[in-house]
């Protein structure tokens, strides 16, 4: 871990700010991590470069600017392990490919177990991970203390009985990820249209042929939604009802401290997750505010609860000053898994429902969504993730591994 | 922190309540007559507007009664009106 003086100087140019053309082969709604990664892989893997990424605010200013940057792939079910570990493998090569250092740091994640049942569930998940080729270990409390000496394992209301440990997991600097992707997309000819809100669609019968925006229509051969918490506001305009509920999700950061926290720690039971950013802030998060909301603002009791948990787990945090808290708007599905696939409307595709865990999947989501848009068919990795699973009942229930936040 | 108006106890902190989601989601009159898509929609799909939303709360740390309010999900403004019951979902 570095308390970091090594952040490279920003390159001279990142991306243009062009006026939109009248038509594009592909319009992507949302210039967050997933929208950027989708544009990137459309260009890289499918040779499609006539792309506009249309963004209501500024590039990577939504959840991409607000997440806690945790990357891991230790999910329980086969479909999830495949999707998230594919993403993790892409993370491992992405910075070289983008020629842009974004401080991907594989410092490992501990998922703590505090009850006998959690021990059984966590060990089951670690075994399932191993069967799926995802690295996972089970650590005893003594072994946990070696990995993370500042963690209080015994002198607390819910003692730490063990933890799963994924060494390949870690964090990355989210803004730099976005800028690296955007710069590369720009080089390949992708247009980023910022401060332009998509408000609906231009349709011809059951075909989507463009998007409506707050300053004029833009024609599109295909449209991909990567709009996170605001997805249903768009699909509602087509009468397309998706099983999504938008919630505030809060996170927070302390003042900058010396390096004290060597890894990522998550606890479902006492409900908090923490890491220390490269620059030195302790970064904390927990669950969504339970009510629906688009205000990008949550309630203080949610912060109070997770800080109480954090201070009990990490007594050294007690003297740290909280500097900032904030919230994003996340779209949560009933099974805590995303929806990625075609829609009943021809040429309209959705990538949504990532809930509280979308950042970790950024390159993987982009890869499979680009494939879905380019070919009109899901990639094998996102085939189980279509919206039809809410009719067939073939849910991908990841409430356990989606962990703290849902 | 939201200030939630319980119809029986008055204005209380949000922490005293649990959230119940969209109001007026009725159990289908004859579920066996529904096709899979309609049943799936009943189970999984709820309205998700940015704006006025009829929703349920329960005063768990107070009178323990359920009630409905209208809240603007974009501004969090809560109105104590009783939501107008919609004809159909």
C-alpha cells in the first residue's frame, strides 16, 4: 500500500466536447463507468466507433464518483462468479491496455463472519468460489489479525469468528478509471455529450430509432441504457416496467491519515465496509437507505449505525475525523443481481440493477453489454441476467454475497 | 433524517419507522388465472417514480401501526395526505 505521491500528472488532453451529430450507430445513455466501458469495448472488440455517450451531468459524476471503489469477485452462484471474475480478470489488464495508471491495488478483501450460521454460509461460499476458479480462503481469527492487525476480533459484541479472504480483490481510483476509459474512447472516435439529459426515446412501432433529449433528438441505430438509478424514468416512458427500486446509498471519508488499514474489510453482520484510499482517507460505506429516493441524499442515522460498527471493529478509527459524507442513487433488483440484455423494444438494450455493487464490475459489464448491443444477443456471461428471469422465476439470488449493502 | 408524520403519534424521526414501499399493491383477486408475466409483475415490479409516491410506513418503535403517506422521492417532501387509492395498479 502506498500513501501516495505517485499520481501521474494529468495528460494534456483527455477528451473532446463535441456537438452531437444527428445520428449515431450506437447511443449510450449515461457516461458513468459502465457507459464508458461499454463504449470502450464496442470500439475495441466490435469495431463500432460511431458512438455517442450522452450524459445528463458531467462525465463520471454520478455513482462513478460516489462509490467506495471495492473490487472483488467472491460471489456464491455460478452465474455470478463467472460474471464478476471475468470483470476482475479484465481489471488486472486494463490499466496497461488503457495506458493509464489508475492504482488498481489488489490488497485483498476480508468478509467477516460473526455468528455460527455466518461461518457456515461463508465457508460454503469460499468452497463454491474455489469450484468456480475464484480465489478464496477461510481465515481463523488469528490469521485475520496477521492480515489486518488493527481489526478487533474478540473484544466486541459480535466477535469475529473467521473470514473469507480473496487476495485478488482490492480497490482502484475511480476517477482515474473513468478518465482512462474516456481518453481511450475519445481516441477511437467516441463522442461524449455532457450536460444533455436523455428524456425518452424516438420510436417507430416497437423499434427504438433514437433518443429524445432536453435539447433535441439524436438518431441511433441502437440504444444502450447505462443510467443506473434513473433507468426506470426512461423505460417508464415506453411503458416498459422493470423490477428496479432506486435508493440512496451513502458513503463517507475521513481526513487523510497515515497508512493503517492494509486491506478491505466487509461485515454483513455489524454492517459496514472499510478500506483506506491511496491518498489516506478511510473510506466507509454500508447499506442503502431503505426508502426510495432520487435526492442523492440519505439520513444521518444510517451513517451513525455504520460508524458505530466501524469503531467497534477498528478501535483506532475512534479518533479519526469524518470529513465528508455523500450519497448516490442506486437501482436495486429483487435478487441483488443486475439486469443486462435486450428488451421487448427492438434496438433497445439495458444494463441496470447493479444496485450497490456496480463499480467492481465496470469492465466486465462493459464487455458483455457491448457484446449484447453489437450482436443483439447476450454474451454467454450475461445470458442468465435477462429481464425474463422475473417471469420464469430463474432468479440469481446474491443477497448473501452482494453483502452489506443490499 | 426524514420527519415522518404518524397519523396516531404525530411527527417522529424516521428511525422509529420501517419502510413498506409502494402503497396499494393488492394481492391479485384470482392468482391462478394470471399468466407468468402478470404474476411476475405482481411479485417483483413496483412503481419507481422521481416525484410524488404513495408509500407505506410502519411505526415499529411507536404504535406499531401501518399507514400511507405521499412523499416526493426527488425532494423528500412528505405530505400527510392520505394517498388517493388508484383504480388499478
